[in-house]
């Protein structure tokens, strides 16, 4: 069974070992955590795209990909995530464990060294990244941002958050804004890189089948010497309840309308009702057997989809749905009615059992995937709570119906966002 072993190797720099010998592969990830701010989001989000294109002895993407092929088809991934009001940038490499290579090849060790060289030895000359590298990275990031805008479901959720949290950093796009990305120069990108090394909290995640001591020495030798360090504090502003209900209506050239409801909750990371909130939301709108799916979508046919999501760092619950304009008001009322039923305990023991079973099965499946294991334990690190998936399953089983009701009663409606088609005016 995998478990997390955590070690500090520098100021706000930690290496985390999640060893599980049932895998034939291993994964190394370096994550940079910085406060999510409008002024820096675009520049920081661009960096993984730039670093992915070459560094150290790898002059370009072609040379880099050739080396990855030599390392038993190693894969290199980048990502930008948001945890509460923290922007998380990551670069990862995955390959065959050294234990299963031919002739004793050190595939994972060499892949980890490659990853380190990309991050700590980038191609910066005279205070700037290569222009071609930057322009390619900018095009990739802008395409990613615009893809989110073109996906009207994610766009609607983004607009809801923007209205609901307009005075909070939570409303900042984790990828930045296209116009800001376009304006970044190679010198700007280099300045962002040096700023990242100085201010970011760094979490190194090693997961899968690997030898712990050689990996520890490698990362301690390289990242342990990253200086100077003037790390920025990480925190999440949690608003416990809504003052009034905001309503935002927007019209675009869309065929299917989008209705999103944003709720505040007193239950966020570390709250004693956190487990109950997971169960409550599974029953309310996170599962195919949930009240929103079975009633609002299936029984009443008021929407094309209807589901809930929860950001435990912020204590925010979002219900998003696809609706026809003429059904929007009824859909909103029914979504609120189903929540009211949860608050009143109007659910069966069978519904509670089914929700627990679904959640437990999901947790039991986490150790089957290296990437899911990594994501699980990083979430634990961020929340300051080290809990294994199996322990969480046990905690879910212990949740009572009364605790589910209490979790539901913690929600208060903050914002309603409706996106409808222009032709419907």
C-alpha cells in the first residue's frame, strides 16, 4: 500500500515520496505554487509551455523528443491548475522503472535529470528566452485559453465565478488572458521565470516504482540549492455566506442556454463536516443517481445536464446546467427545491448508502493510477492533512444522515448566471 513520505530540502521546498512497487512505471513532477493574481497569472502560466520546448543540452523540441524516445518512450507533461486562490504550475516526466529496463538502464533516473535540466537550466541569454520558443509557447497557451472560451459550459462557469468572486483572486483565470499573453516579450518571460524561482513554494512529487535514496539525492542536490528564496504566503479567502443574491444575464450566439448557480458554504478545507459535504453533494448532484440528475433532468426534463461541483478550499458549490430559455426559471426553482429537500432530510437510507458506495469505490480506485495517486496526495499536502484513499473511504462510511443535513444547511445562494441566445430576445 502506498503512503506519503515528506521531506523538506530547502525553504518552502519539499520532496514527497509516494512509492508503490505494484507499478512498472515511475513519475516525477515538480510543482510551483504561487498566489493567483491578475498581474502575474499570464506570465506564470506561460512558463510551463516555454520550458517544455527545450532546455539544458536539448536545443529544441526535436532533440528533446528524441531523448524521451530513448528513455523507453518517456512522456513529458505540463499543467496549470488552480487550488483555491493558488496557481499551481507543473512539469512531469513518466517512464519505465529502473527495475524493469534492459541492461540496467537508469531510465527513470535519467528522465528525472532531464526534467531538472529543463526547469533549472533553461535557454536564457542576455536576460531573455529565445523568441521562437516564446512565440510558440504563447500560441499554445492562447489556443488553450480560447478553447475554454469556446466551450460554453466552462465559459458559463467562469462567468459565474467572475461575478460571484469579482473582488477575490479566485475570479482570476488560472491561464491568464489572451491579450496579456500576447503582450509578453522574451525578456518578460525570463523575468517571470526568475520571479517564480524566488517566490514559489515548490513541491516535488515522486510516485510509483522507484528507488527512494538515489531520487532523494538527485533532487536535494539540485533543488536544495535554489536561492534566493522570498516565498509569497499562500492563503484562501473564504466567505462563509452570501449577503444577497446576484443575478447576471448574458446573451451570446448560442443554441443551448446555460444556467449556473453559485453557493457559499461555511464548510471548507479542514472543517469537521468536510466528509459529510462530499456525501451530500454526491446525493445532491455529483452522481447519475443524484437528485439533480434524476429529478431536474430525467423526471421533469428541464435541462440537458445538471450537476454540482465543490471547491473545498473556497467553500464554494456550483450547480451548472444546460437549459432552454423558457425552462430556465423552472429549472432554477427545482434546483433550489432539491437542495431544500436535502436540508430537510428528505432522502432515503438507500440514497445515502448509494452515495457512500460510489464515493468509496472512487477512493479505492485512486491507487490504481500513478497520476491519480499523485493528485490525491498533493491535495492532502495543500490541505495540510495526510489521509490515504482507504482511510477516506472509512471516514465516508462513518458519515451520518444528520451530518449530511448539516452540510446541506451550510449552503446559501450567492449568484445566479444565465447565458441565453441572442435570437431569443
